[in-house]
């Protein structure tokens, strides 16, 4: 198992349970199994555990404990934030064109609109301002949703700049950020401070699956999405997943303790891998800015994410060859039950034409435990797989002659 995990370059999809989370959860999976809604000693023990975990989460997320709404994960947190609960929002909702489907699908379901991003994958501030100033829909903008970091290409948005635009053109609107991908790498207490609503999911940073949180800051109006027992101060009903919440807090605490050093080390490994792969003819680093002499500038990308577009290679056979060689990777996000669908993120990037989108899209995402051996193995396997597929392709001659 350790050998297989060491070659896992699909950590943006999910991550293994951190030892700290496992240890914290174990008692609540056996002897301390109480329901925090119960009044007896076992229930009160569960209440204390949840309260302590909530306080730690609040500290790490930069909010008050009673602003943390415990959920089943990122999708629920996003849907609740976007719709505002049941019944849905009466005002307009706006999001970026590259949001996670949990946001984008919710926005479309309630008749919201999207704004463009630039070639680096970040929200175009001028386009956002234009959208907020008004359209034929004369309803006031009630919510703007912009992800802290994109789940496919890794582009990080400046939420402070977003908040300034929202305040200038839609002062009554709340700002929501899907921080699911950002949480393993960025200090959310700092970068997400301007957002009134913040979504996170535990399994992305080493916590268990099926648990997450939605920060709802004071003054932000939201109705329940789930009705029932009135848990979470009547904002989210349902029996609390005590073990999951405890594990989530322990995992995020572990992330925070060594985040800076881990990010620096993983970024160096990512850049090492990128340098080798981008040296292959016809391989482009998606969403990279162009610096002097055409060198890619990638400070705006998450440390662990490397998204590439590869000429004359289809993603599906490429991923098959990588998996057979023990390298886990993906073409885009892992939110469509494994189904191969065109990437709406790539479709939204200026300069990525229809033909470009048919190229081999490859997302390699490193975890906090990435090693030089892992990066070197991936470089070798991807290089060999690309060469193999091009040799078998009728367009191989074009690539050999200089590609694009």
C-alpha cells in the first residue's frame, strides 16, 4: 500500500487519512459512540468532543465557533451557500465560469449567471464588475461565488480584490468561496477573510470522507437546506458525525502546523516535474502566465497542482497507461463519477481553442507527502507513455516535424 500511495498523483481528487485524524477518530468509532443530541453522559461526551473540534476549526478558518456549520462535505456546503437554503434566493447569483460543478450546477439551477476568467484561470475583475453593474435581469445581486483555488488547473484567486469589486458594484451581495482545493495549501483564515461564506471538505486535506463545513459569518442571511432536528443552530439538521468532525479538525490542525514548509517543498517537486514534462515537444503548462523569454510564471497556482495540455495524445489512453505503470492521475476533476466529460474549465480559458481542448489534458496533483522519487518516477512514466501513444498515432509525423 505504501508503494502504491507513493505514486499517487491524484491528490486533488482525495487524500489518504492522516494518522492524526485516524487517532482522533478511533475512540468515537467504538466506546465513545454517543449522539450529541442525547442528554445522558455518553451524549454529553459527544457534545464536548464536537465543541472542541468546532473551536479548533473556527480558529483555523478564521471565524467564531458558532459561525461553523458542520455539513456532509463540499457539495452540500456549496449548494447551501449558493441557494441560501430552502426556499432559494430571490436575488441574482453570480459565479465564475470555472467553478466546481457543485457551485456551477447550483447557480444554473436557480437562473444565475457566470463571469469570464483570464488565460491564467483567474476571474477577470473587469468582467465581474460589468456583470455586477447590471443586466436585463433587474434583480439585485444577492451572492457572488468565486473559488479560492481551481480544482483542475490550480489557479488561486485574490479574494480581497474580489471583495473590493463586489463592495463597489453590489454592496448588498455576500461573497462565497469554495475553498475545498485551497485548504491543504493556503491559510484560509487569511486568504478567505473577505468571504462571508466559506466551504471546505475534510477528505481533501487528510480528513475522512463525508464531512465538511460551511463558514457562515454573522450578518450573512441563510436558511436551512435540510430541515429536521434543528442541529447547527437550526441551520443544518441531521445527527452530527462526531468521529468525522473530530477527524476533520485533527487533519486541518496537522495541515496548519507545517503548511509553509510543506508548500515550499512540494512546489519545488512540482516545478521539477513540470520542467521535465514541458521539455517534451507539444506539452503546455495550462494556466501558466508567460514571463521573460516565454518562461512560465506559476506563482498564482497551487503548489501541488500541475495541469498540462499534450499535443497528439488523447487523455483516456494516456491515463490507462499511467495507471498500468502505477501512477494515478486524472484528466480533470473527479466530480463526475469517473465519467469522461469535456472540461468546462478548459472551455472557459481564453486561447484554448476547440482543437486544443481535444488534446491530452493531464492533471498531476501532489500531496503533502510527495517525494523526489515520486516526481522522477512520474516523469519517466509520462514521458514513455506520451512517446508510445504518439508513435501509434497518425499525427505522430506532425509532432516529429515540430508539432505546433
